[in-house]
């Protein structure tokens, strides 16, 4: 029984460490056909129409700063990704077709605020991955 307890504690500790990399702090949505997955290694949003945003703090190590990748498509409205760390702020328009790594050369390892904004966006399929 003691070995099982130790294994369970170890699994729970690993889960806490994995989830600590991303904390979603704010979400506000309205739309039709909305589907979202908000995990510790990325976000996926799809919808027929959507207005709103999602924001969260993500912890980046030095080796995964270059790994922030966005694959996004929509047929109407706008979709933007904003990154903020202290006084450094970068906004990327990912409307239409966008499939690139995001330039994070101005950011340092550590916690970075990510925010996806959807304004009257239609036929949305957005995937943001950072690990």
C-alpha cells in the first residue's frame, strides 16, 4: 500500500509540474459552433463564428522561446495574437491564412502573457503551440 501511495504522489506531482507551465487567466466567448482545447502545451480554437478572447500566462524556457507556432485560418473578421512581458509587447495579425513560428527575439525566458482576440471571425481554426 505504501508503494502505491508513493507512486500516486509522484504522478500528482508530475501533473502539477506540467500544468504549471500554462495558466489560463481569462476567457470570454460568444459564437456558434465553438470548440476549444486549452492545454499546457497549446490552445486550439475552432468555430463557425466567434467574438471574444482567451488570455493566459505561459512559462517559456530559453530553449522553447523559438517554438511558439501558430497555424490559423479564418474567412472573415480578424484574429490577433498579443504577447506581453513587462514593457515588451508584440501583436501579430494572424487573420486569413497564417502558418509560422512567432518571432520572440524581444522576449526573455520566463512568464509571457499570451492573448488571442477574435473579432467577428468566421470559419475559424486556430492552433497555437509552444512546446
